[in-house]
C-alpha cells in the first residue's frame, strides 16, 4: 500500500542475495543500541493526543538507554469530521491501526495509541507502561538493518539499504521490507475542533509508506533507493523497517535523516 503526499519515489538496482555483508561506512544504524520502532497513532482533532505527541518528541530526543528509538507519527482520519481536518491525516493510517487492533484483539481503535515493534500497544500518554514495553522489546532478536546516504542533490536523494539474513529462528518464511518517508517536524495552528486555539507540534510525521520487497528465510536484502524531492520539502527522515506478514512483529529498523542543502 502507498500514500502519496507530494513525494515521488522510485527504487532502482534492486538485488536480493543469500548473504549480505553490512555496510560500515556511512551507516546510520546504531551499533551498540537496539532499534525500536515506535508508532504513534494520533490526530490533531483529538484533545487527549497532544501529551502523547510531546512524549513521542521526548523519545525522539532522549531515547531509552540501550535503545535507538525510531519514532513514527501516523495521523488517522476518523477524527476529521469533528470540525477540524488534520492536514497530515490519511485513511491509510487508520487502516494500518485497524489491522493492529485486530491483531491485539481490541474492541475498537483509539487515539493516542503507541505500538512498539508491532508487538505491544498502550495508551500513548502512559509513560509508566511505556518503560515496561520498551524493556521487553529490547531483548527481542533483531535483523541488522543499515541505511546509508549515497548522495544528495537539490531535488533527489540516493540511499542504500542492507538488511541481514532472516534466520529460521524468527519463525517466519518471509518478511516485508518497508520504507516510510516522514517530515522531521511539523506544526499546525488549530482553529476549530477539540484543540481549537492551540499550536500543535509533531515529529516524524509519516507522509508515505511503500513496500520495497520481501526477505525470504535464509536470505538477506539489498537495495538502492532513489527519492525525488519537491523543492520545498524541508527536513525529512527515511525509515526502513522489516515486518512479519499480516503486519506482525517488526524484526529490524533503521533511520536516515535527510537535511536540506
């Protein structure tokens, strides 16, 4: 599935191999920290969401010891009918959250909700529970994922992705590889709805999620990524994550900040 929000993405020179040596030079993956993918499902139309937005920003700047916190802010659209249309919202994120809700056996979806590594969920402002969830996620096995910047021009970015082998011990025959393009930071002056009169700030606001390919058991994955940018795209983040089928557990992730020239 794909969302388009002013970005044009093309992927070139794709190769899947049985063994991939990690790229050491230029890699943005932390060698001594375990990457955790933290997805926040939020909405500017939800009055209980701003504390969770601030918590996500805190995690982005002050990560948990031993963890590389890779955060995503995914704005759902089911609050848009209450007098304020969230400019960063998409039905795609509502569907993604709904899939998680079915997996977790929830009666209904809600905001703010945080999902960690596709394996655990909790109310996005519950910082006490968050610590327990992060501690559990830190001991889960991971596939090493390395995302490197090859070159950057005024209107394009060339990156390279290497992911390690999907071992039999993970218990799945294959896993999907996904690319998220996110705004580094975004702000809104909300004029109506539950947050009327407030200026809201967000980090890692996802604008596009695209499937890059599939890792088969016993194999790794390598791919060049070419991203064409709009002239006024500003600061961006590229996030790659490996996830089990049917939106299962996240097995690895990496982050690459893209700064303007």
